[in-house]
C-alpha cells in the first residue's frame, strides 16, 4: 500500500548553478553540455545525470527533475556515447521548453494502484498544480513479486516554470487513487 511520507534530498551530479534556471545563460548551457560529454567519457549512464531526489534503497520511492540544464547534460551524454554532438536545434528545443518535468516511481500492492494518481508541488502555503499528469495505468511487477513491494509505477507531471519559485524549498507530493501520500522535500536552490 502506498502511504506515508518520505523526506530527503539527493543530487547525483553536483549542481554548479544556484537554482533551477528557467532561462539559462550561454555559460550555463556550455557547462551543462560539457558535463554530459565528460560523463560519457567516464561511462556514466545518462539516467544518473538527472537531479534525483528521494530514497536511495532499491524499493524506496524516488524521482527526478528534468530541468533545462539537466536535460542538456543528459542529451549531451547520449550524443557523446554515439560519438556525436547535439545540433543547435537540439539545444534550442530544450531551452524553449516552458515546463519542468517531475517523474516519481512509487510502489504498491496491486497492478492498478497508480491509476488516477495526482502530483502537486507545495511551496510555503502555495500549491502549484501541474500542466499535465501521466501515470502508469498498469504497474510493473517488481523482482520481489509476489512479496512486497509487488508493483512499481511512475507518475510524471509537468509544471510551468512561470508558476513556481525556482529557488524555494518545495514539497513534491504524489497522491495515488488508492489513498495516502508519498512526499519528498526538495530544496530547489540546490538543483540545476
């Protein structure tokens, strides 16, 4: 059953900027692309380059933020692993994005536990609603099935950059339709 509150913060890649950047400058873009290329040379998997939050254990809820700078780093790593470089159009597509993606993996006891889940961010007394929410209607079995946790699912939401403070302490909450809350406290000032 999905219930409880999980608090924590973990960044997989050290953030050189002061906060989430809705409009990165050229130097930040260059640095993000260079981090991706360096990660590829070190054979670091691109999925480790997102701004991760939440648990570190195998069956603990966790998630990541897809910011503009982390998106550039991940993209550059993917290209570099193929001995290629992103084009200006590839970079522009990420920089023109109006939303930040939040993806959370949660665990439950039945295949449809994540259906109709919702995800919100709270900053102080203000609740920020997403532009879009997607969820796994049919969760995947975990490797410990039929033991607990038997199923895992993703809940993904996009938030307009204009709607939230990119430097605030933020609570990210997932509300599965089966009840309960899975929550994470994230300091956006430490995210790129």
